[in-house]
C-alpha cells in the first residue's frame, strides 16, 4: 500500500503473536510492546538525515555524525504513551509532545482534549506514536493539529494498521509515511481492527 512500510522480521512476527494472544498479561504485554517499538524506531531511523562532524577519540580526530533535524515524539494519549520509552531509549535527545484524543463510540470520530508540543516543529522531524491505526480518524486529526502548528516533515509509527486507516491517511496526508509491524484484514462494525489485539491502551495499563 502507498506510503506504508511494514516492519517485518522473525522477532517482530513472534512478538506480534504474543500481543495478539488474549491470555497475555499486562506485564508481558508491555515488555513485548517495547520490543516491537524498538524495531519500529530502528526502521524509521533509516530515513533520518545526518550532518557530518569531527569527534576526538582517545587516539585521533575522526569523522562522526549527528542528526541534522531535531526529533519530536508525539504520543497520542493514552495508548501512544506505551511506545514512548522505547523510542526515547533509541533517540534519547528527542523532545516529547502530547496529543489527547478520545473516540466517540457512536460516531467513531476523534474528540480533541489536549495538545502540547515543543516549539520549532517546522525544523523538526515529528513522529506520531499510536499503537493502532484503525479508522484513521485519530491519526488524521493529530496531523491536522501538528501541521497547523508548523510541522512539515512527519511520520506515523504504529503496531497494527487496518487498510481503511492507511487509505484514510493516504487521502488526507499523502506526505506522511506509515510504519507498522502488521497490516491486518479490516475493521469490524464497531471500528476495531480484526484480527487485531483488542484495545492497546487497556491491555497496556491493565484497564480491560
């Protein structure tokens, strides 16, 4: 699918299976989600632009590299919080913003209730973290808000995506690459991804 990058290797496939299993307890769910998030962060980092610098080793001066853009992580509350620690371990100098969205269970549309991001989004690479790309409503709303605040180069990181959500993002934000560890079959009548893994936020925080 256009703008869709599947993060796929044997370790990720195994871990997605653990996440899908309804018997997986929150402690195991969280640690497994972290491992998948590491893999996604590494895959996204392949697109980072670098600037060349000099670094002095104990023996001589040699060539090194730093990121040419500030990295801003923006988890969509609350499920997106589950991916932050893994991304920060891989990108410790990243800044973190937050977007609060909740889904209206009748209309399935996102409702905004919180927004806070660092300044200078126009000079940053902004990575939105949201485990599930279902209808695409929350993702589209998030990028609408971020672009209104000046964000220009953006990426979406998720664990599992539905084709409907990918299509929605490609329609509304065709410039945003989508990285996911799985592309599932479809949405059910309630707007949940199937086969999916249930509600990522509830399973992460033990509020099932």
